[in-house]
C-alpha cells in the first residue's frame, strides 16, 4: 500500500495527476485485535514513519464486535485522507456500513485482503464500495500478463472441477505444490538434509508462476531467513465495468494493472 501511496506522490499512477503528500493527508487504521491485526497495525506505524506519512488514529477492535459507530466517529472527526483496515468479513462489512452512515469521504479506503475480498462484502455493500482498494494475492486477469495464469485457471474452472475462477487460497496452494515438486526433483532424494539444501538453492522464475511474484527464492540468512524474497502482492480496486457490473480490477503493481486507479474515493 505504501508503494502505491509513494507512486501517487511521484506521479506514477496512470491516469492520476501527481498528488502532493500534504494533500493525501494523515493515515488512520483500524485492525482486528488478534495477532494478525495487531501485527498489521504495527507494520502500518512502521511503514508510515519510514515513508514520511503522518499517522492519525490507530485503532484495534474485536472482529466479533457488533457496532463500529465509535470507530467510525473517530475516523470522521479526524478527517484522515487514508483509511487502512485489517478486518475479517463481518467486521469489514459493519465498519463500511458505519462509515457510510457518517458519510465518510477519505481519499483512499484500503483493506488487507481477508474480509474485503469476500463475496459477502461485495454483496452486502454493493456499488457503495466502488473505488475501495484491497490487497489480493491472485486475480484471473493476470492472464493478460502471464499466459500460464490463463492455462491453469482454465483447468481449475472446468465444469468437472471447481466451476469458478481460482481464488487466492487455491492459487497459493497450487504454487506450494509446484514449489515442492521443484524442490524434490532438485533434491533427488527424500532425505531431510537433501531437501533443505535443494530448498535453499531453488530459484523459480516469475513467468513460471500463476501468482504475481517475481519468482521464488528463499533467504538463507538475515531477518527474512526461510522466506521467499521474491514474493509480491497485488492491489485490486472495486470498479464498475462497461456492462455496469461491480468487478475487481488490478491497479498495482503498475506493470500488471488492468485498469486505471480511481482516485480519490468518491465518499459514501
């Protein structure tokens, strides 16, 4: 998300004039209070400081809460330019409804995947979420940039199999199996030491993957030891297509974008 914000300030977002940092305003966040949401909240603080954005209200809440009028009130009163969320399905929907009731109009609303990607989120809120952004890990429209995405998704979607496009969970599961195949073939053995050695040396190019990563290569040392240092995500945005349907388009990374980003958010 912060890479996209920096892109806005540097005039790199197609179709959007350069936006001075002062016009973006402060960044507010509301995250559910489990380990996941708390970690996201901490990262937002760290990244805001690193990239020089002013941090506004930073709230933690229970994902099982039934009312978010207080949180919405805090946001609206603080008038942040950017609202960031880490929410599951129910709290994401209720939070958006609370913001809608208060006619919130930040320049950007962005969710951290999870609830913001669910069918229920789109179904319950409808066209009001046009312009809302969310992190995502996979989108069938990646086929426009990666041929392999279309090939694998077509197999997955076959009527005798899933019947629908792949989602993020299915895409990651497929990539995990693909990675294991590469490792086992490279190891030529099922011995733990051989597998570990092969995993540490593996490099799968991005054009062989259905996810938007630049590839797979695991760090052997440092703070990211054991992590894929070539991993990357997508930022999708709810937009209305030419047929009047509410769909998700890819707006970041810029080289994979399927539509121009809507900026600013129209408000509720």
